C-alpha cells in the first residue's frame, strides 16, 4: 500500500511541475502589427519539422505555411506566434523562413497572462 501511495505522490509532483511550465510567462513584451495583435504580420514557411514542448506551441512539418501574428520581444526574441489552419501557438523563428511581409512597422505591447494559456477545443486549460 505504501508503494502505491509513493507512486501517486510522484505522479502528483510531476503533474504539478508540468503545469507550472505550461503556464509560465515566456516574455512580458511582444511585437505585433497592431495594438490588438489581430493583424497578420507575415506569412512564413517551415524549414524544418517542429514539435513543441507543450500545448502552447504550434507543431508543424517542413514546407507548411504559417501566418505570424506576434513576435515575443526583449526577454525571449526567438519565439513567434502564429497559426496554421485552426492551430495556434508559439514556435522558434529559426524553424521558418519569411515568404511575405504584410506589416513592416511593428508595435511593441505588453503580453497578457492569457497569451500563455493552453487552448483545448473551445476552453482554456487552467492547469
């Protein structure tokens, strides 16, 4: 019985650590095409396959097109945000090449805590 409790406790700790990582603020600032970050900034093409570490990240295969809506700035400039079909999330800018720029002048705005939540179906996942 003690062994089962030890295993459950270990699983609980692992689950807690994973949830902390997936709600961590990646940067306090981002650059967008407008103040609401609703306008696509550019269209990029994946130059490599990418599988993100958690549900906040956009997974893609080489050659897929992604619409970029924001770029994290200051603390974490290597991550951009974009969509591919219905999927939306963060990805490393080094995994793509820019195909077309829609907005050349970027606006820097504060991120929101909701920028870093996972979206499952129609609901936000508060872990």
